[in-house]
């Protein structure tokens, strides 16, 4: 199987023969382990050689995407689930057991936890899948890495840029395997093909990229409600400020519809990191700048007055990338990426359904389309990028091989950073200069202050990093 370029592999080089002193995870916040693969994972593909996985977060994305794909890889067994909502944790256990029943296989014992830290103390768990709200990405991912676990983390990598640096450094130090859930690289092959065409020079000199993303609607604030008995609400808030409970702020108590936290900027920055995490990742892949980023950003957006559903509405962002490429991001463009050069354009979007675009004669853009068919002819491609049929499979193969997966931490962090600096530009509404090498805004204390957020005690990745000696 091919893997990312040599620069990424050098950054993610596995640190074998290195051991860290074990201390109590619950007491000191750190349980280090040598970066070695358990002996039972080696050899034939027998049940005893499967990766033993724990699931943190049992909501919609876990049930419908992460858990099924991990199970159907046939490389892993789920042995534990964790959720702050005891009802969802119980549903998660039932969901795992249902996978085995459907296949007529005996299910392993699935333990249920309300506190992820208890799960991480188990030495028999090899890897962790994290499918939590965005504000709960960094801390459990860092704790899992420090506990010697490999990690699959839903996008975006972190809520703040500072958290991303902490997690990236911890992964480089420990050598654990990390994959971000940016599945467009694997699960939608047209994104790989479009990136290959662009990097092969099909559109000539690339001048402009247009990225279309959706928006989230707002709604009036719901009144305060009693906290459900099945929800550990203080822990759900985590490092964010104390706020009164309402289901509108958290997730549905019945069913698994789209949760409200996706529309509150204490827990999610909105579609700029929601869908943006996917499309910016492909942008960096196609531009061959996975370890860099923009140099100048200017943005504007409508932010609602509501306190709960307050993420951005309509927006437009312009970013300058290496090679004189101007990138425009807007809710007014068709959902996808259009790469525009001297010799024409190539468009790519998710799925298999054409995207409406009145700007083209036929009124629709195919999932992989171009101004001329020759631009997307697979013959004669000069640049071939890594291929894998499924993103979770790619991660689990990497867990076994100890080689970097398609979206390791350095790549994931840079894609997320571009989303975050775009959000900051939208918030400030003025041009910003970004130094991708120093990873700071140039001569702009106000913008730099937005790269980190205060953390409510006793939660937060920054606090855990300091306790474990990483910061």
C-alpha cells in the first residue's frame, strides 16, 4: 500500500525502542506506554490478532459511520464503549453486539463506561475511536495517546489551534498511530483523482480555487430545561463555560438527529470546520501543501444574535496560497472544489449526484467534472496519490504496520489550522497575515489571542499537557 510523501513520513516516523515511565492515568493524567504493537496482532488474521478498540462517543456519527466501518474492516473488535449520556452508551453497546449478530458471530464482551479515563486504563485496549462533539476532541485524544493507544479522531482535529499543536507534538513524541476522519481521501475516489489531475498540471498554471460549503440555519433560543438524569452535563460542557441546559444546546434525548451543539461556537465553529475540514484537506492535497498553509486571509460572515445557535451564517473568505493561488470559500459556490487555471477548470464534489450550478451550460456539475473532458482523462497522469478503499481500514492497517496513514497529525493539523484562521478572519472582518512556518499571525495580538481559549477547570487539553510534562 502506498503512503503519504516522505516529508510526512519523516514527521510521523515511528519511535521504536522508546519507553516511557508508567504513572496513573487517573491520578497524574498520564499513562505512557512503549510504541510497540502487541504480539497478538502479528501473524495470521485470526480473531486473537484483531485490534481491540474502544469507542468514545456513541452519537450519530459513531453509530452511522465510525462504528460500522471499523467493524466491517474485519481487522478490529469493539470491546468497550463510552458516553456521557448513559442511554447513548447503552445503545452503543447494543449497536456493537448487533454487528456480530448480523454476521452470526459471537460478540466479545463489550464494557460500558461513563468516563473515558477509566477505559484508557485498560492495557488490553489497543486503539480508540473518538466521535465526540468538537470541544471534546483534543483532551481525550491526548489522553489516549499518552495512555499508549492509537487514535482515530473525527474531524475537525481540534477546536483551537493551540490544541492542535499540543496533540501533534504528543503524537510525534510517542509515535502513536493517528488518523483524522477526513474520509474524502479514501471513500470518494473522485477527490483523489481531481488532486492527481491538478498536481499533474491538467489545468495549466493554477490561479484560483473556489470552495463551496453549506451554512447552518439559526433559531430562537429555547428556555432552560432540567438536566436529564442520564446525562453528565457538567462533564459534557467540559472545558467550556458553564451554561444552562437545554436540549437545543446538546443532542436529542430521543433518536439521533443532527445535534444542536453543531450550531454553537463554544462547541463547534460551524460549517467552516464542519464541511470545511474535508474540503480544505483536499485543497491542501491538490496544492501539495499538506505541511504548509495560507499567508493572507480576509473574510466576512453573518453571525446571529442568538446565544445558542450562533455559528456563522452566510460568508465569504479569500486566502492566498503558495504559488500565487487565490482560494475563495463561500456558501454561494456549489458544494465542492473548483480548480481554475490557464487551461480550464476541474470540479469535484462528494457522492454520485450532480451539483446545481447555473453558471455552466447544462446547469449541473458532475461529481468529477471539467471544462474539457481531456482534463479528467485518467490516461497520462503524472502524479499518483495514495489509494485506499476505506478510511477506517487505512487507519487499522497502519495500526498493524506502524506506518503513517493517509491523514496523520501533521497533515490533519495544517488542514484544521486553515479552517481556524478562516474563522478568525470571519470574526474580525479584516485582512490578516499568517506566517505558516511560525504558525502565528504577523503583528496582530488580537488575532493571535483567538488561537487559544480559556479552559474551565478541571478540564482541557492544555491542562492535561502541563500535568503530563508536555507543556
